[in-house]
């Protein structure tokens, strides 16, 4: 059974439902009185999942997710030298202050690892982790606010492209074609060639 990782994490942690980004305005359709809590989940959950998607593209990153160390500073691992900038950006977007946003982002990351491991086979390997996140990519990017500039922070401009926010038969076909060409491979498979 296919899982919607973004929605599962949102529900498991008790955050309000996330809103898809409008591809025309590149903004969330929200009421001006939207509570900051909703803005935090709208920015934090897709940002963490996008960073995990990028992180597991390396064999070491995928292996670390398989090990599932919950005491790890996941935000530091998945964003590396951009950790402070990411926390600052999400805090600013959601009007949060202090140390709490970092702690809450690590909670989202811990839940991401837990849910991922729960939805992989018992004998899962590195390629399974990569494939799991590759299959989640399009859904995650539908909710990622472009105002966060995650593409810049993760060194992948394609993440902020508004075509990732489009839905419909043609867009779905294009996403499927893109996914088919980006099936994950491991470092070992590359070395064998």
C-alpha cells in the first residue's frame, strides 16, 4: 500500500492539514488570520521531507536512515552547513522565535525516520530507502513554499521550480517520465560499471 509520507507525518504529530502551493501565485491560499502554528507546519514538514529526499540520494545518507538513530541531530545532518539558515528561514516564515523551532524540526525529522522505517520491508537496503523517497518527491514539492528557497539551501534549483506545484493529467505524465529517468542507484552499482 502506498503511503503519503507528508500527510502521515502531519497527522501523527497533530499538525493542521497542509495546503498545496498555487503554481500561479507560488503561495499558499490562506486566510490572512492563519495561525502561526499552521505556517510552521506548512513550512517545516515539507522542508524536512525535501531535505531527507536529497540526503538519501547518497548511500551514506540512505544507510543512516536505515539505522534510524533517533538521538541524532537530524536537522544538522540533512541541512549540513545550512542548518542555521534553514531554521532562521522557517522561523521567519512562521513567526517563531527561540530554540523551539529547531527542536520541533528535529521532532518532524525523527518521525520521518520512524515512519520511513515502518514502511520499508524488514530486509530493506539502501536502494529501497532511495526509491521510497523518490516516490514521495512529487507529493512533497506540491506543499513546499517557494518563499523558503529550499532549492538554494539544498543546492538543487529544481526543487523550487513552480512546475513541481502543478497537477493534472499532463503534469502527472511529465512527473512520471521524470521519475522514470531518476530511479535511484547505489554507489556500488556505479562502481560496477
